[in-house]
């Protein structure tokens, strides 16, 4: 096993242990809309341990970011996205879909076509 593979394996083990210890997942939402518009985001927990939790409406300036964190246990967070002339809904975190692909952080970039996940 060469050293770069060994280093990668060690990194993945450490990342898994850190997540297991903290148990938290972060969701980051970036305003990637063109034209310098402010993005309004309103997220709620629909399912899981945090069910019913309302994270309130957040104003994300052009190029800005907002994040929230939670301990996933059958979690489902849904968000509405609004900017001039547009209103959309999207399940921003669904444990079944996102747990393995996001590890401890999901980064979503909101564009006119919808949220786009960047894997970390």
C-alpha cells in the first residue's frame, strides 16, 4: 500500500470518528443567484427527532451563506426559497438520501434552476 493511499485511509477513518463523536450534521445554503438578489430561505424539520422545529426565515445576501446543524435521526428538513418573482420548495436534508453523500456537511448552492449539492 503506497503512502498516499495509507494517508487517505487514515483521513477517512479520522473523519468518520469525528462525525461519530460529534454526531452533528451541518447544512450550508449559499446564495448563488445571479443579479445580486437576496435569497429568502425558510427551513423546518418535517420528520425525525427535531420534527416541528421551525428555523425561521433567513435573508441570505448575494454570495452569502447561512447554515444550521442538527443530529440526524431519521431527519428530514424542508426549505422554501424565495427571490424576486420566484418561490420554490426543496427537501434540503433527507437522511436516507444525504447521510452517506454529505458526511457531516451538506453544501447547497441555490441557483435559478434550484439547489445544487457540492459534495465535501
